C-alpha cells in the first residue's frame, strides 16, 4: 500500500542504545509511513476511533523497528509462493521446490505456526548457499513479501522455535539468539512450559528426550579429557550423569571465542543439541554457539 523506503548508510556506524536503534533515515521513513497511515485513517474513521487506531499503528511501527529488525539480509536465492507445510521445518513452494528453514529447530507448535504464517504467501529466500541437502531441500532464511524480518525470527520471538546455532554469520546468529532470549524471558510459547529447559541434575528426564533437540542448564562439576574428547560432567556418576562432549578439533574454535574448556569447571552453562546416550545422556557440541555461559545472578529457566 505504501512504498518501502530503503535506507543506505551515509557514514560510519555509531553504537546506540537499544531504544535509539533506528537510524535517522529509518526514523524519517517511519514518520512518513505513520503520517500516510494517519491521513488514510482520518479519511475513513472519525474522532476517537481514528486516534486509537493511529496509536495502535504507531506502536506496531516502533515495535517492528526495535524488536524484529535483523541483519540477516543475505543474497536472494529465489522467490515463490508457499503451497504446503511439509513438516515442522520444511515447506513446499508452488513450483515444487522444498525449502528447509535454516537456523532453527522446531517445537511442538512450529508446524501450526508455519501454517498460520505462510500458506498462500509469496516469499523470498535468502542465504549463503543454495545447495540442496541429501533430501533435496534448499536451506534458507525465508521472508514474507517485502518484509525485512525472517520467518525464523518471527517464530523465535513467539517462542515457537529454538535457535539451532547453524548460522555462521555472527550478526545474524546474534539477532536470532536475541529473539529467542526475549521470548524465553517473557515465557512465550514453548518457554511457558516448566519442561522447556531441562535440569542437568535430572539425567533421567533428559534421557527421556533421546533423539530430540533439547536445551539443558546446569553446573559443570568437572572437566575431563579422554583421548581426543573433552567431557563436561554435570553429575558425580560419570556413567549415568548428564555430560557434554567436545572433540579435540573443536578446541581452536573455543579458544578463538575466548573460552578455555577447563575454566568451565564449577560454572553454570546452558547447552543445546541432540540428546544421545544409553545409560547416561549426552549432547555432542559441534559449534561454539551451543554453549552459553550463565552469570552467577542470571535468571535461568530451570525449575527447582
């Protein structure tokens, strides 16, 4: 309905507080759009109704600029219209292509959320590699119409998906993680459930989720190395307790991130990944982003 204004950088980027995150160009664009909306509403709705509708629209514009703006604007890899939701992480376009939503892992509500968001909508695909996976699916970030917000970011902000840590671009990964963090803080969607984050002190509960992508929090009691593998142990019984395994080839990546694995002993961390194991559950760490350090006073999702 209104033309989309593109803002081009005119000088060096300056860090701003979150509540001042819009650039001058974006503020001008927002003011222009708000004025046009107000004019249209005044022509249609009289009096207090117009004022209330204008306030709602203005608040939505501000929320759109501050809460959902992401830097995940990779090269466009095609367009299409969503014809079907294949499963909780894949959709089929009207030309037959199957697209896997990269950067997220599904929850119980993801498929229904995708149905509500995508069916019948035109979408743009963005990413760094459009090579199909072994199932013939193209991995991509998906954007509805002219939106600058990915479907992945929307799902995460609603609490209807989990960050998978597969996105290697740091700015994009940080933006997706921020969307998930805010949803978790507000206990939206999946995060409203007491079982959304597993307690590392309850290995049987974690083992019940074998073969699933889970988020676990707890205190690392010991760090041990055996051959080419480092073990972060969360229980006294190494056989039955929960553990995180990190191969030797991952050590340079942790060092580059400023994390010495031995320093994690007696630290509280949050880890995510696919649960494996027989007698004792474990998560294999393949990316540094799977491990988050928790501050001593940081609110966690683990219920006592």
